[in-house]
C-alpha cells in the first residue's frame, strides 16, 4: 500500500476544507446532513474555535455566524488561510509545511 491513510478526524477536516475552498462558504447544517454527523460533533472533533476567525472577519476576509462561514470577494485570495483554521496539522505542531500563502 502506498500513500498515507487518513484517520477519521483528518477525513473530516478534508471534507470541511474542500467544501470551504471549492464553494467559498461553509454551512454547518448542510455539511452535517451531507456527512451524517451532527454539527456539534463536527465542531468538537475539529476542535473548532470561532475566535480564530475573528481577525479574518475584522480584515474583511470572511463573514461568519454560528451557522455559516462565507469568504468575501476580497477574501477569495486568502481562502487557504481561512481553510488552514481547520487543518489539524497546522495547529497541532505539524512538522511539514509544504507551501505558504503570499
């Protein structure tokens, strides 16, 4: 077998990140319905912390509420930064950083 097998939390993070990057929005209820996991469980498993989004909202990169995160037109260039909030390797001391946004 080649490659890396993702654990359940990494698979969940991949789904959240992919949804956010492809659609420039993330609706927690829609995601929960799609993957069959309650919103509260998704947020808990991702160790979701809304305070990580505050600076991005102040800078006009996103708008967010408890139900949805939207990347603004101005923030579209920074969608990778927004998605990084949900990447467990980015805030769990992951040693490999392959690329950085401008």
